[in-house]
C-alpha cells in the first residue's frame, strides 16, 4: 500500500536522525568501531546497585512501582530532583518540575507547546540533532547563531533577531547546550551565560537550556562553578532547563526532567498527558532510590575519571596518528571530540571508505548544522568504546584520512583539485 497521500503536513516534514541511521550501519558491519553515537559506556552503569534496588522494590510489592502514576512524575522523585537542582544552584519548587521520558521528550513537548508552523527557533551552529528533529517536526524554521570559544556569538544573535523580526517573523526561543555541548564539547564561559540571559530578556526570547553533561567535567580547573546553569541566575522564569539521568545513571531508564515557570510546566504537563500519560513508574522508582541511597552521588567522581581517561586516550592517539592533519579543541567534559579535517576533505564522502574499508564510523559535522555547513568536520564520541577500541579506531580513522588525502593529492596531480593539509580550525 502507498501511504504518501495519507501523511499529515507535519509527517511530510519529518526527517529521521542521521545518528540513529548510523546505528543500523554498526549492526551491518561486523567488527566495526563506532565513534558515532553518544552512548554512555556500559562500564558506567551501576549494575549491582540497580539489581538490589529493583529486587527490593518488587519484594516490597510497592504498588506505585508497577501502577500508572501522575503525569507530573512520581512525587518522591520530583522532591529528590528539587534537591539535585539545589546542588546546581537552581532554586525550584515541585510545581515547576516535570519528569519526562528522556530529555528528548522534554524537547518534543517544548516544541509542541511553544512553536507553531513557520515560527523561528534559534539554535547554536552547530547544535544537537535531537533538538533539530524535535523543532522541525512541528514545522518550525531553525535559524543558526554562530559560536566562538566562549559560546554563542551575541553580535550575531542580535543581528539575526533584528533581521528576522524586521521580516515579520515570530522568533520564539533560543536553544542552548552550555555544558560540554553536543557536538562540540564546548563549555560556555560564565560571563557569556549572563550575557545570553540578558540578551534573551532584551529580545524577549525564551531560553531552552539543555544540560545532560554538566556533571561530567574532567579537569581540576573545571568544576561546578564553571558549569553553573544559566537557569541558576534566571529570576523571571525565562529559562526552561532540561536535564537527564541518561548519562549519569543509564539511558535505558528514560528518566529525565525539566524545570520551568509554573504555568509553563503545567502546560507542558498537559502536552505530556497525550504523549505517554506518565513516564515508566518502575524506572522512576529505581532512579528515586538511586538518588536516596547515594548511588547517583557516587557516580559523579567515577564517571569523571572514566570519561577523562577515554578523552585522554583518544587525544593521545589522534596526536600521534593525525596530529598534522586534524584540528580540535580539547573537550573539558562530556562525551565528544569535535575535529576539523583539511578543507578539501569531505567527511561525508570519506565515511563510505571509513566504514567499508576500515570499519570505523563517526558522525559527519553537517548533521549538526542547520545552515548546511560542517562537511569537513567530524564528531568523535569517546564515551562508549573501550580505551583499546579507541586506539584501534583512531588507527583505522588515520588510515582512511591518509588514503583520502592521497587520493586528493593524486587527483590534484592530474589537475582535478588537491587536498590541503591541516589548515582548518574547528568551528564552534
Ligand atoms: C544535548 C542532548 N540533549 C538531550 C539528549 C537526550 O537525552 P535523553 O536520553 O535524556 O533523552 C542528548 C542525548 O544524547 C543530548 O546530547
């Protein structure tokens, strides 16, 4: 049966995530080393603690763990989240919190509640693909704002908003990932955060602050003060703050939350009623107990050490094998290393060779740019592969890159254009 005639206008506009598609490549190519998905390491999961908690919850025959629950979320978990927010310097009340089925659901709800078809959502260049899909699925128009080393470029933001408003466009919100951004790994400076909040008030924009990685800082010089959320300084309810247990406990729970002004949180709750009635009750109970029993607290130092080591292994291997070709900025936390190939190398064209001939994959930068840029950029996730796999994967990547450069040089010698070496710097 042909279904095209049945699609809604919104369904026509929907496009699958480039990163999700790569999951099918991993399954198809045996022995593939994947730097593509932003999955946590399975070594980070608190297996024994989860087994004990689940056993206890079921042994107690705690009805609420297997029953439908409130759309807002399991109340003791909401209370525990208010405390977690306090450790991030965000003052909140339970009626401002909504538990979501992953932060991805939070983004979807925000899109459905705040954006009409044709409205403009501003995003960083580059930005998280899941936000791109959530906003596009409601037929919003995404407009990118450039970043520098400290975060979003405020002059560009001012000019972009002025230009769009002069055209009569409704510019509703600005989506940001200030802590160890996906994909660039960038940490927005404290000063820039305050300036962004001020600019949002000046332009009357809502800020959507997405913070799944803030606890995963690596360096002695980087800490909770540097990752202080913009929401912590929001006095008029302008910031919708999203965070998740996916990277700190396990993404399989699909438990995350958002905090927003009460009226906004209430509207988002209504939208969630239609989406899934409530987030899985057993998942919420396990996460609640993981907080109460101190499991979440113990994860922080463990995960910081685990991912710092992987970042170090990846950087060392890249320096040795591709140091003269690739350019990147050291990520101070999170899961991602964002690197630039020489301008002449098309990372998308190279992906085919990398996958089939060298059995290594990455995400091509253009998946993250709403303006079509990023073809010579790659996102390399160091979170999931083991240190040995990271070393082997970088060797394979180096072979692919050097072949690509060799092919470019040969083509250059025959007059069809050559590759330049190591001239670009990462954007963002
Ligand atoms: C910036 C960002 N936001 C949201 C998510 C989605 O997280 P969750 O598992 O909570 O849906 C991710 C996951 O990779 C992410 O990187």
